[in-house]
C-alpha cells in the first residue's frame, strides 16, 4: 500500500416484516489501520437499536430503510470525526512522556544497575 493506511466499514442490517410494520436493526463495524510512523489501529462497532418502519408501497419502504441506515452511519462517522478532532487536545496530551528525554545511552548491564542501586541506597 502506498498510503500506509487501510481499513474497512461493514454495515449489516436485518429487516423483519410484520403485519403492520417492519422492524430494522443492524450493526456497524469500523476498522482502521495506520502504519507509516508506527502501528495504530482502531476497531469499533455500534449496535443500532430495533426501529419500526410503517408499511407502505415498496418505494416508500425502501426509501425509509435507506434513510434510516444513512442516518445511523452518519452518526457513527460524525462520532469518529469528533474523536479524531479531540485527539490532539485530549489523547495525545495524556500520552505525553512523564520523564524528559535526556538523550543519554541507557546501560542494560544488570551488575551496573545493582551497583548504582546499592550506592544510592547507601548514600541515604
């Protein structure tokens, strides 16, 4: 992939035909993956509650079903956009380093670390 991102939007819906109305319910699943400077993934899903649509002509019912699905998908899309807009102000500030970056090499020698710990505790 040239753009370093991929994703999917899966929207599944069920329409149950009743005597006087039709019930529609569904689920929307979104997956996004960005991997240029790291590996960031988003997975979310939203269950859409059962909604009744009155019976009518085939064209009216099809239009009502399409309108309901479009409205539910728009709510999910707007929620994701709001989340991404707020990430800079909220999420990334929460993820900031607590300790400053000092650019010194870290020695991973366990004996040296124990010696430093012993010297530090002996000095107290």
